[in-house]
């Protein structure tokens, strides 16, 4: 160990002892965005953060440990937390010094696509239990302490589908609309206690989570719906989604870079932040027409009547990405 490394080691220990590092609790860290966020904050060059990276199943900690590298057990600690269990959340928060959480990054979530008739009510409830009530449980646990300290930041990984619904994403979009409404309402009260709220809204993200959702969709039993709907799902939606991911999809690193610099590390973070500027025109349609007809007609015509226009548009976006060398 060099002298500089020894100096950094003792500096970190001093900051820990003085409780001067920003304590960040991140959920859903076994893979995807949660893993990338936790690793990035733990490796912060300015060493501002002490990250508690959580996951439901600690047997899946391997990829996070690899990504954390030298920061493991220094600026990053791994703990168990199940967002669907109040006792698990309380146990995790109680294990932190003074129950202190300066920044909560709520990331745990599950996906669901396909015709509504083919989804069970039980599966829909399970999705809401994670995507919406998981967030509510977390906020309910950390909010009183943040209020008492008169400081804090609640960062929620939402989705552009919490702003604009998408074909065959009915239930998933509904859960994200619930997240958006909850946070927008809570943000007003939270601000009174100097607590900031930020909704991070990615578009398509290329993760194992997304890959698994679409793999399951291709094998889905569509016997509960009519032939025309099944055909639209298989022959229109799934190919369309693959093209969108190819043209608009971001990596977890790109989402993390955008959300970290613009939201988590920002002194004055926004209420909403879309990580992918290429997706902005899609969500802008909704605000352009209060009646809702403009986005509805646009999506309908692009998908069912003018798919050649959609293909051409996605082709242009792919070309723009190749020119810039990164997702915008």
C-alpha cells in the first residue's frame, strides 16, 4: 500500500467516524440500474458517498461485488432488503448508524407486457406490490427521520411509461403512473422539510431485466385473447419493440451517468429527469394536447397505418447514435 493509499484509507475512516459522508441507500442492486448506480456512487472520485447497496437475495451479490471492486466494504456495503416486506426494510434501516439515510434510491421493480386478457389479477397485484407499494414502504420508513433532520433526497427510478402509456404495457404503465402521482403529491409536503424528490425516467434500457421480460413474452400463452390481438402482439408489437430498443435503448451505465450527474449529485435536483433525449418528443406529445387526442392518434397511425414512417424515423435515430457514438 502506497503512502497516498494509506492517506485515503485514514481519510475515509475519519469521515466515517465524523458521519460526514452522504449515506445512500439503494434498492434492487443485484443487477441492472441499481447495481450500476451503487457501484458508480461508491467509486465517486470525490469520495462523497457511503453506499448501502441492498437486494432481496444475497446469493445474487456476486455481480455487484465484482462491479464494486476496491470500494467493497469501504464505501460500499451490501445488505439484505426486500421492498415487499416492511419488517425487512425496518431491519435494514435499523442496522444503519442513527438510522441515517441521506439519499434513498428506490430502484426495485418488475415488468409485465402482453394482452390484458392473458394476465392474472394475482400477477398484477404482485407487480404493484413491488413497483408501487415497495416504494411506499421504503419512503414510509425513512421519511420521518428525514423530516426530523430537515434534510434528505428521495430518488425514484420511474419510467417514461409513467408519463405516456404504451401498447401492451397496460399494467406496468399503471404502476409507474401510480409512482409518479405518489411522488408528485409527496414532493410538495417534503419540500417543507427541505427534502428533495426526483423521478428518474429512462426510456428503453438494455438490461437482463428487460431481456427476460421480452423472452417470457415470446413464450407467452395467448389462448385467453382473440386471434387478432395475439397477431398484433406477436407480429407488430414484439418486432416494433426490438427496433425501438435498437434505436433508442440506453445501457445501464448511460442511465446511471445521466441520473447521477443530473439528479443524485446535483445541489438543486429536478422533480423529473428523462435520461434519454431521443425519447423526449414522445412524451412531449402528451403535454402538447390536453385532450389526449394527439398522442393517441400519433401512436395509432405510426403503429397500425404508417409503419414505414416509424421504420424510417428509427433508422434516422440509429444513424444519429452512430454519429455521436453514444445514446443522447
